[in-house]
C-alpha cells in the first residue's frame, strides 16, 4: 500500500497511458510478463522486438482484445483505470489501434462505417456534406481514390489499401493515442511514404500520442521519437531514446534478448 | 444516396396491435363438404369453381400430411377457421373501408405508400379484400388489378381465370395446395397487356387479424408478351397463442420477352404456419425476378418455383431468411430449366439466432432439352450463437452435359476478431453485430424498394435488439 495514495494517483494522471506490471495470456500461455510502460500526451513511442516477442499482443491488450486475458497488472488511460473496460469504451476515451490485418466487412461501405464510428466516438452525428468533405480531404492526402468511400469496408482491398484505410480511420476519428501495429509491413516504399504522410498529418493536427510497433525506420523518418522500448520474450528488455532505434537496426536485438 | 445506417428500435406494437373480431362473422372451423359449400355460397362462385373446391377437398382428405420438413404437428387444421365473413364489401374508396380495418392499414403505412409510390394497392383483411384501387392512368393502359372473385364474373376475364387458376400449382401438388383449392379466398388478379410497362409497382398487403384463423389468398398474375410489372407483397399478423395458418398460392405467367419482379417482405407473427406455394411459368426470353424476405412465422415452408419454358428465359432469386427464437424457417427456391439457353441465378442469405433454425433448400432441374443453360446457386448462412442452427440442402438434377452449373455454399459465425475490429472504432458489441448482420443482408436490401429496405433494416434491428448477454 502506498503511504500517500493521493500522490500516487497524481503521478498516474500526469501520463496519458500508464501500464503497470501487465501480464496477459492467450488461452493458457502467458505472453506478456509484467510490462510497465508510460506514454505522455503527444509523445511518440516506438516498440521493437523479435517476431513473437509480444509486441502485437501488447497493442491488442491495450485496446481490450477478447483474445487475451489479463492475469496481472493495470492499464490506465487519462487517469482512468481501463483494465476492465470494454473495447468500444476505450475507443470513446480516445484510444485507437491500426490493425496489422484489417478485417473485411461485406455490405457496409467504408464511408457508412466511418460516419457511424465518428458519431460513436464524438457523440455527434456529422452532417453528411461536412463528413464527406472531411473524408475526401483525408483520402486525397492518402492518395486513395474517392470510389473507395463507397466500397465495402476493406473487402477486396490490397494490403496497401487496407493499411491506408486504417490511417484514413485514424485521421477521421482523431484519437488521443494511436497504436500503429506494423502499419508499414508489407508496403512498398511509395506506400510507406503515403502512409507516413497521413501519420504526420495526424500528429500535426491533433497533437495526439503514438505507439509505433515496427521493424523499420522508414515510417519513423517524419516523426520525432521520444522513447524506444525493446520487447523481448514478453518483457521490456531495454528502453532509451530515438538513438536506440538506430542501434537495433544496426546490430539487431542480440544485446537485448540474451539468447543469441 | 446515403443508406440507413442506424439500427432503429422498432416498436413491435406496430405489428402486434389487433382488433376484436365479431364471433358471428366466423364460419365454423374444420373441413367438411358443408363448410366448403358454405364458402362457395358466400362467394357466389361460378359452378366450375364450386366443383373445383369440392374436388380439392377430396384431394386434401386423401393426401397424407407433409413429413419431410420442419415439425408441423402443432397445427391442427381442423381447428383453423378457414373463412371469416367480411363486414363490408370490397371498396375502391378508402373512406368506405370500415373504421377499425382502415386504422389497421393506416398503422401499417399502406395508404401513405399508395399515395407516394405505388400504381395500385390491394388490401386483404382476414379472408377478403377490403380495398382495391389502381391509378387512373394505369387502368387506362389496360392493366387490370382487381380481386379474383369479381374477375371470375367478368365477361372478359372469366375465361382467362378458368384457364389459368391452379394450373401451375394443381391441388394434387401437395396437401396444402389441395387445402388452398378448397377454401381459397381473396387475393388478386393482375393482367398486364402486351408491351405495357408499369413503371411504378403494384402492391398487395395481407393482414390476418382474426385468431386461430387461416388465410388462403390466391394471387394470379398474367403478363402478356413484352410487358413489365413489379408486384410487391407484404404480410403481417398480430400475435396470438393459437396457431394460425397461411396457405396462399401465387401463380405467375410471364409471357414472351416479359419481365416480372415479385417482391415479398413477410413478417407474420410467430404463431403462424406459413405454408405458401409460389410458382412462375416463364416463356421465351421472359424474366422472373423474385426478391423474398422471410422474417416472421413459427414455421415456414417456402420455395418459389420458376419454370423456364422457352429459350433464353431467365430466373433470378434473391432471398433472405431470419430465424429467431422458436422459429423454424425452411426456405429456398426451385428452378426448372425446360428449354435451351435458359439461365438462373439464385443468391440467398440466412441468419439464425437464439435457437432459431434456418434451412436453405433448393432444387435446380435441368431437363435433357435445356442444353446451353446456365445456373448459379449461392447460399450463405450466418449463425449468431451456438444454440442456433443452419442447414443447407441443395439438390441438382442435371439431365444434359451441355450446361454450366455452379454452386457455392458458406456457413459461418461472426468472429470475435471482427467484432473487436468494429468495437475498436467505438461501436458497442450490439451495434457491431447488428452492423455485420446488416452488411450480410445488404445485397437483398439493395434489391428492395427503398421503403422496404428501410423496413427490413428495422426488422433486423428489432431482431438484433437485446441480442447480447
């Protein structure tokens, strides 16, 4: 028990996202073992690590995926304990995740879906005209053809188009914190550039925070990285500033994994 | 146009209200030659029809009960009231319709729809049509839209009816076709002359108000060469505890190069046994398009059949079935390719929820002479929980090598991953599921006139309401 619980609370509130000793399992296998992490408002954090280190799991658990069970620890967002909160309520508080594998929803158009989602997160229904203007402007930035607005959500989209569709959602929903789960994976150089432009615009316009899960530096080029976390076997193995990214790119994870 | 995207909560009372009926209006329940003669008397049948009814009754009595589909032992036909006398004669002036009946249809939005978007309307209340009207210009083009009873006494149409009535669906077809032949009442007769195109639809609305009763309306539509018609059929009934029976019959004759679109949104109450028979005969170069939404009833057996009888005849069937708690809906379609170069396309969706059972049953028959024909059958089912059930029974009977037949079936559930994806954008679990179901049904709602698409979305919303936890 902390001696002065009030002070403890104030400390938590100074950070937008605070993860404390988080352990999580999928089925009966524990994947995260006591992860502690804090992201301040407007900060950009990078999470790197081997495949299978638990990076995507961490992102999904922050968003409240039903696939994982939290076995220990707490998650706070904006000072509120969200450990038990349903995913939609987290989204309403301003959390967002760009999926590594976006889901296809037949019969619901991208525009229709996004207008509903926007209404849910803001509590207001935007006029159709205003919404379309906003949507088309964001699509133009992402070099998406307008016709995608009337196509079924992600159905038949290429890998690159799906990622753009995720960033489009980010631009429309304007969350306080966005987790980008390998948004750059599987994209060619031009597509990474376009997607990065979208992410930059989000930062510029909303001043929102980012957690970027990635293997590459390309997507980070336009961003100012505040903090880097190396995840290894479900634990934070190292932390540092932007320089840590370069070190990993150069030398790999050897130093952190202790295995090789 | 922006589509309806919100799940609007529908007040079920829109369908559930009912009026007390006057006991004296009932004919005795049960099936005897006396009852059938009494119905025939009431309706002032011509002699041939009276005999037809009595022969059908004999057929009915010696035909065994259906034994291959959903359980219908809860239906005791002897307890069903087959005919209810009407308080007033059929009207063409809405103001003449009795007050309570008028109010019923007004609550269902029928007169409003007529004013706004229909070329003609028929409204049946229990056993008889209470209202029938077509727009002046439609009548002038030679289109006939009236009740069968008066058409049978018309010097011009009497013969046509005699020639076509229950020829596509003979009383010997199955037990409930025989029952229909004996006690049928109400329904519509539509005749569209050669090359006449009706740009706006005609609509019939069937309302079964009385409890423990049956509705046996007969719809006979004849399209002459090159004609076009969109006919819409809506049905509903308030909820009673006694079983009710709907054994209607629809016979559609599509002439050379003619095109008929037949849309149905069926929302019978969940004590209804819906044993309806629909059949279309399509001549050379003609097209039948069925759009069918089945939401209501306790048990349904419904497989509209298209007989492609001339070269290049086409059939398209788009259907959706939504089976909730206590519902066993056995639906599908049949296509008979009986001429060369005919084509058929079937696309159905079925949804089952809260223990509901939904069965898709189809038959595609390609006769020896139907070389060069094409058929594509596609059915998708969605089960919303672990206690619901979905079956697919596709039958193909192909008698020629020279045809192109495709079949695709998918059965699935809503994955947690999909729900998570939508919830991560701020939609509640219930909203997420409703959105997925609406998306699933989208290809059907696209086929419906706008008001009906909205209605269908509302029905889905209603069914999905409170589906979580």
